[in-house]
């Protein structure tokens, strides 16, 4: 009860946002394309929160987040395909399994690689991301359904406003509860000084593994929703550039800020897709010139992110 009382302001704002979006969606006031981008922003929020727990709160520099996003997406798409799942409620267990699968694999690879730190950890996670991309490219050798380098087609469209919005809301609340618990205090302590944390009795290896597995699980849930929003998966959707997207969102919003990650996810997705709408087709590639310039300007103005907790 206390948890909901402490989050009442966030819940009230979320309820108002949902009612507004429901009115806009139901009356087709905004186009189908904008509706889809809005749902995608919620999905990106979920996955980015996972990286914020790993990097922003625990200080583990990961460049393989998109790999777990892809694992969740392919797991969800495969299970719904073979079991013929089409309803939202029957999809919820599949979504949970997708997150657990990504979290479990994250736990397995985290046991050896979390012994590394800083740049070495980034290189190790980057290597894992590349490995997953290669496996997905050749996944049709395991089963033809996965499509391999041709892509996974014929995925049922299940993701809607209610599923994506309330999934994001639930995960934000759970993550906030985790971060403000004693375990969250341990994570922040490890980020600030791992040696000092060890000296006062914190099992840093266990806590880092827990944070990494939880962050990977959120990426897997986001990937599962992504698969059933766009109904097509290709290995190129889960490469290093996607990991960089998540990293940029965490940095822009402010490392160690849940609210910042939410805002940054919405702003980033809206900005990227807004440029796609505004710029003519022949000038579309210019966005990759505009974006770095704006990122540099933002980092000069707000070097710790929009809502960083210094």
C-alpha cells in the first residue's frame, strides 16, 4: 500500500496520459503511423530501463543490450507461431517467458564476463552481441521458421495500446521499487566504489549478476513486444547500432534516472521518426549528420544528461 501511495503522482499522470492516448487512438485523431511510433516509444522505454539498471545504476558498461532485445523478440515470435497464439491474455505468458529467456542467457554469460570491468566488459558484451547476430543470421539451419538472413515473417500483430502502455507502467513501478530498496542501494554503492562496497560486506559479484540479468530480462520483454508490433524480424534490427540507441537514451536521460530514461526514450524515438517525416526522401540520410551535431550540443549543455542525479 505504501508503495502505491509513494507512486501516486506518477500513477495519476500515467492514468491521464492513457486516457488522452485512448481518445486519440479510438477516434483516429492521429495517423496509424504515429500510433505505431507511440507504441514503439513505450517498448524502447522498457528496454532502455534495463540498460539503465545495468549501466546507470550499477556502472557495468554493456554494448550487447540489443542481443537480449533480439533474443526476446525471436523467442516470443517463435512461441506464438508454433502455438498459434493470437490473443493478448494468452500472449502474456509468452511475453514473460521471452523476458526470462533473455534474463537466463544474460545470467549465463554474465557469470564469466562480469569479472571484467570498464572497456574490457564493453568489448566482451560487444562480442556477445556480434555472436547473437551471426546466430540469428543462420537460425534457419536450426528451424526454417526463424527465417535466418531472410527474416522472420508472418508474426501475429498483438501489441496494442493497452499491452504496451501497461507493460511499460508495470515495469517502471517494479524497477523503481527495486532501485529504492536496499538492493538498489547496493547497486549504486557498487557503481560509486566497488572495492569499498566489498569491504562493507556487499556481495558485489552476486549483485552485479542480479542487475545484469534483470536488465537483460527487460530487454527481452521489450523485444517480445517489438516482434508483435512490427510483425517482422530481421537480424539487422539487433546489431550494434541498436545497442548504441539504448546507450544514447540512457546517457541523454541521465544515468541513474528512471524519469530521465522515460523522457529520453520518447524524445529520441519521436526525434528520429520526426526527421523521417520532415525531411524529403532524397535528404533522409542527412539525419545522420543532424543527430550527431545535436547530441554534441546536448552533451555540452547537459553533460550529465537531462535529469541526472549527480
